[in-house]
C-alpha cells in the first residue's frame, strides 16, 4: 500500500459507512471505477434522482475521491488517481459493510 492509505481508509469509511448517503456514494464510486460517466448517466444507471447524484458527486469531489473533466452538465466524472491506485481500500470497506 502506498503512503496515505490509512487517512484514505478513514475518509472512505466515514463517507461510505459513517454517513447517511454512504450507500449511494459507494454505488457512484463503483460505477465510475468501471466506466466514467456524467451526472445524468449516473442517475439513470443507478436509478437515483439527478439532484441526489449531483449532491453526492460534489461531496466526493470535495474530498478528492472523484474528479471531473468538462463543464457543468457535460462534465464526466472519474476516480482520482489516488483512488484508482488504492481501489482495494474501497473494496475492503464494502466487504466489511455488507457482512453486517
């Protein structure tokens, strides 16, 4: 594991397991890990309200989990490089959550 994994693990634990919107955020992370999408595509794919997706994308972007390319409605979202490098941390957290 690279330097900074422990703080990343705590941050992801809080964003996914420690807050009310964690399930939606985890679904967004998993989805854009496979295929970068814009907010509308994510909302359609996840069957979630567009405004809800936008809110969670803002939270994830603010915490450097996702990044976007493009402007406004056409912006496509990707995982940041550090998230791509440490995606196993996300998988580990999700395994722990779904065991409960």
